[in-house]
C-alpha cells in the first residue's frame, strides 16, 4: 500500500482499480478509463435527476410535479419525406450517346442486357439523327430526364417509333438547356476566322455600351 500512496496522476487510479500486478503496470490506461467512465456516468445521472424542467416535442415546459400527473402524448414534429428523383436505367429511358459513331444522338432503352449493357433504338423523326438498334455500353451513354411510358420490353422499331413521336421526344430535347448549350458550343466551334472576328467586334461594342451607360449613371448620381 505504501507504493500506491507514492503514485500520482492517472497511474494512481489504475493501481487502485487493478492492483499492483505486473499486468496492471504494463497497461496503466485500462483502469483509468474504467474509473473515468464510472465518474462520468455518475455525474450524468445526477445531472439528469436534478433537472427541474423538461422541454417536450410540443415546445411546452413541464416541472417534475406536472410530469408525474401529465398523461398526454408528445406531439411529434411533422416531417415531409420525399422520394429522391433518381434517373434509373429502365426500359423506355431516353439516353444521349457520348461515344462511338452515333455520338450526340438520342436513343431509347428497349431491353437491359446486363448490368453494363443495354439494347437501344433511336427512331428519330429526323433522318440524320436516327440510331439503329444495337447494344450500347452504359459507360458510353448519359441518362436523360425523358422516359417513354408503357414501352413494352424488347419492343420492335415500329412501336418504339410510334411512342417516340407521341411523346415528342425530339421537341422536348430541343427545348432543354443541355441541348441548347451543346448547339451553341457546336456552332461556335464551326465558325470561320472571319466569323470569329465579327463575334469579337460585337462583344467589344456591347462592352462599350455597358461602360457608357455605367458612366452616365455615375455622373447623374448625387455626390456626397
């Protein structure tokens, strides 16, 4: 016991909890954690029992005396849970082909081959945008927000074309922001040198008009 009294700090608690054995000296932290956890549990219990008021889910305060007499249930908060709008790989989903000979064209999934490949068919109303039926890796496609509803599995080109025209897939895609942005980038990429020069001059003129209007506003503003 004399050896225990000479120890100080957390090692002293360890010697009291586990004794003076060699195993206790090799791992002095085990007993410390046990004693500290017991102390924290005791303090938490005391703090819980001495709490005078409690705030329920209905934002009402109750005292210890009223808690024993009150029998009404807690009013839980209203939570609106919404299903995430995932773009799923499904029959009827319209995809944008990003690689291969049909890059930039649309096609509909008519059958799922496996977890990496799908069978697609793109019977577009425009002849230059038609995609023949073939197996497409999912890594070469981008899922769009458009879905052809009630499309039978492994449907032929005729039924797919009829539903494609009924849902107006080409018109909806032309109005989408992604299609318009892609069209502008493609048009800019195909400009000639003279057309690029005209774009540069038009941008300078627009910037000059903005700066002139800003200068007029600053001149008309009252000076402090």
